[in-house]
């Protein structure tokens, strides 16, 4: 054995029990009691929870967007991930017209490999089918370990949107090749109509970001995507669900037995659209925007009763000076907020407060993303899995501040948020990468996760 974590309470998605974990060559070698400690490094986790590392299934690191590039690259984004108990991130390389899937992914992999502080996987965003040639690449991409593709139903002017016919082609091809399609659902024509009107009327504050993309604008696209996926019996994963009406449509399809998965994000569980009335409202600008209280309540209800599958972050921070471009015009604010370091602490704090169980927090943040996206070696504390492990102190009080985060951004929407309980150690395949407030890992230790086909 290389390492024993002893006396902790092991938490999986289904049970909690006191036992020791023995780790060898980066894998969980045994779970039990009274392992020989001779010549082995031992970590005492008495009074602590021992959890599988979180999988953040939604990040945008070094993403060109909104006239700039997101503030966390692969090094700082994965360093922050490690310090928040995230041991795998799923980033979103974006295929562009004329480019293929594998060249898009490989160029991002080349950037990520020397910098990654935690393991990483890619969902590939498809923006153009290159006269359908992209569809012929799906099989090779799945063999390569890219088993999920993303479509934006929005960002039309930015050249990222796919139309409904393209979406259906992708849904069908993904189904045929054992992949799954992720979608960002908002209706761009309705957004543009609203924006034109607001700008004409001189309504330019961050509040109009919300009013240009209100609940029904997201719901229309959620419902359309659900309808299309249902009709052709293709699996669908809806990213960053933020509105009640769309959620209800997705849940109804799920309950009917269709393979629809729903992701939401901590920002939709914590903030409502009221934040856009604040003086610093632009810092909260992301798409879809935070919605009204009714939507937040519906999201929490679905979390509690098991109808939301995953919580991920959509981590896409921008610096203050970039957010300031939109001080007098909300359309100039780069869309996106920070979150990768806050995901697990936030959901575990909710568990500590009794809103959900710790098992459910593990299911949402680790076990379900591993299962849905084919990370067979991750997502659970089970013999044979990667030793991606978080030791969590349920008694540690923590207040989030940009000062105690490990990213490259200069502000956070989570400033001042008090958490009950906090991760104290993170291991990636048995390597200690975070210890009591400090990043102690090494850039480059993160490995590409080759995923298996979906179903
Ligand atoms: O505002 C956001 N969410 N920015 C990142 C890109 C996206 O839509 O996921
Ligand atoms: Zn999105
Ligand atoms: Zn996103």
C-alpha cells in the first residue's frame, strides 16, 4: 500500500460508514479495517467525512468569449478545482466552421496536458457541421474518449448557435454512436427582440440582461429540445437549467421514461434575478441569468426529490475591468461567473445544514456525472476506482472571499458567503493536491479521462 486514510466516515451516494481506505498505485486497493501500516503513509480522518472527489461537468477554461478570454486558464482553473475538492473537470472545447472534432479537442488537450492539476475530460461544442462531414467524425471521437457533444441553441450572432435541423442531426448521430448531446437552451430571436427594444428605450443596466432573457425565453428552448429528443428517442443532457417551466417539461419527459438528464448550477440555487438590481449586478451576468424566486424554489425541490441529476458550475469568470465594459450597456458584459472552487463546498454545506443528505450531495456532484458521462474509474469510493478523494471537516467554518480562492480572477460573486464545513484535503489518484487552504499539487499531474460510450 502507498497510503491509508483511516478512521473517517466514508460517504458514497448510497451509504455512510466508518472504515479505512487503502490506496495503491493511485487506485482504491481496499476498504476495511486494521490494514498493516508498516512503511505506509497514514492520514487520520477521525471526525471527518471521506468523499469521492467532485466532478465538475461544466467549465469554460481559457474560453474565447464576449470579446475576451475567460480569466482562468487550464492551470489556474484546475488549481482552483483541486482546492475545492473537484478532482475532474469537464471542459468545453469549441469546434468552429472548417475544423474537425479531433483537431479541436487535440489542440485543447495540448494546452491542458502540461497545466492540469486535476484530471480532465472534454465535451466538444459543435457549431458547424462542415456540410455534414462532422457527423462522420463522431465515431472516431467516441473511440478517442469524447462521448458527449454540446449544442448552443443561443449565441446566434456569435456564430455558435445550431438550428433545429442541425440539432436533430447531432442528436441522432450521438445516439447512433453511443454519445450524448448537451444543450444550452435559450431562444436567441426572443433575446434579440428584447435587447433591441431595451437599447432603443435607453434601458441599459444589468437588470435588463435578466429582462431580455426571462423565464419563458429559456423555457421555450428547453421544451423544444426536450420535444425533439423525445420524438427521436435520443438522450439529452440539459446544461445549467435555471427556470421552473423548462425544468417541469424536462422532468415530465424524464418521468415518462425518456433519457433526459438535468444539470443545474450553484448560482441558480443561491441567487435570484434580484442580484441584477445591485450596483455590481454586471458581475452576476451569465447566461441563462438567475431567475425569480419561484424558479429557485423549483430547482431546490427537484434537487431534494431526485429529479435533477447533476450540479456543475459553468465556471467562466471574467476580470472586473472586463465586466466593467458593460457598466452602461448590459450587452457588452462578458457572460459568465466563477464557481469551480465553490461547487462541492457549497453543496456539502447545504447538506451540513440539512437541506439534502451528504449522500445526495455526492450523487449530484460526483457519482451521477461519472455515470452519465462514462467515467468508469471515477465517481465513487469503491475498490478498483481511482483514489480521487476529499477529506471534509464538517466543523470547519469558512467564508468565501476572492482572497482565499485559488483562481486567477479578481472578484467573485460568492464573496462573503458563509459555509458550514469545508474540504481539508484533496487527493487526485492518491496524490495530495490540496492541504488545509494550500494548493500542494503539481501542474501536469492531471490526466485526460478517456470515457466509454454512453449506454
Ligand atoms: O454565461 C455563461 N454561461 N457563459 C459561458 C458560456 C455558456 O453559455 O455556458
Ligand atoms: Zn451555456
Ligand atoms: Zn457553459
